[in-house]
C-alpha cells in the first residue's frame, strides 16, 4: 500500500492499521473476480469490522466522558454533506430497494435531486445556510442506519448543545467535541477502501459526495455492473476536495 501522510490525526497508528486492513481485503475481494456480490460483501465486512473496532475503542479508551448521541437526535444530519465510497453506495442502494426502506423511491429521487441542485455549484461552507438535510432522514431517524456511510459511523458528540450551536454557526468552520478515535477508525476504513479502489482503477482521484452519488445510483440502469466494468458512472458526483 502507498505511503500517505494524513494531517491532524491524534491516533496515527490506529488510523493507519485500519487503513491497511481495509485496503488489503478490498484488494482481495475486488482484485480478480469482481462479482456484484463481492462489492456488497466488501461493504458489509467494512461496516462490521469498523463497528467492532469502534466498540473496542469505546470500551478501552472512552472512560470519563460519554457521548450524547441517541436515537431521534438528527442534528448531525443537517450539518454537512459527506464522502462515501462506491461499495457503500451500492450497499445503501440495495437497502433502499428492499421492503425495509420506509421512504418511497420516487420521493427519495426527488429529495436527492433537490439536494444536488441546491449544492452542486456552492462552496462547501455555504451548504449549512441552505436548509438542506440528509435525504435519508425520515421522522428524525436514519432510514439507512444499518448501512449508513462510514463517516456517519465515525461522528459523535459529547454535548447536544454543541451540535445545535454548530448548526446555527453558518459562517466559517465549526468544531463539535466528540470521541476522536471513533472518527479516526471510520476515516481509516474509508481511506483504505478508497485507495484500494483507485489502485484497482475502480475510482477516480476525487472523493464522491454521498447524496450526489446516491442520486446517480438510483437513476442509472445496471449501475453496479457498469461500475465494475470500469465505467466512470460517478464522475458527476466527484468533489474537488474532501467534504467530510
């Protein structure tokens, strides 16, 4: 795996070990056969191992301060657009097409289109001023929680008020204090998958914006098969900088 310097990391060895592990099994699963099921297996494995590592870190490191996150709290779903890899997109697509998904697909397509048109030509720091929230938010709960993106899994907050203040802070940067190892585990998994996909010529050099890529996946016939064949179906969902 390539050597990469990642700035502003508090636990570099933790992040790098996760990154190397996900890079390795992404190469193993998609390096040769490239079946539809391999992509979904990759996402499932990545999610499962990320959750296991997060639980381990919370047991070993998170001692004095507990996170404030709980079901029904959706402030973070209003704060930002985020990145996702193609295997995550396809795992979420499969979930959306199942009977468990509570949002009518036509409504979801419309919400994704609205989000895309509102944000596509805006700088990232402007997005919070638009009143756009995650299109997968349903009755203040995540409609794709079992298959939510890695960066959603990494976000935590120690204080609800900090999240609410960040939502109101529409100019400049904002910081919500949270459990950093959890974020770095999720980020390491994301980077490992993304770098492996690039080396396998299944991804470009720019990250995918999650709702933009979901918009494409839901409206492109045979999207998974075409992506596996190397067709750049997500080109319109690429962003010139990481937006997580």
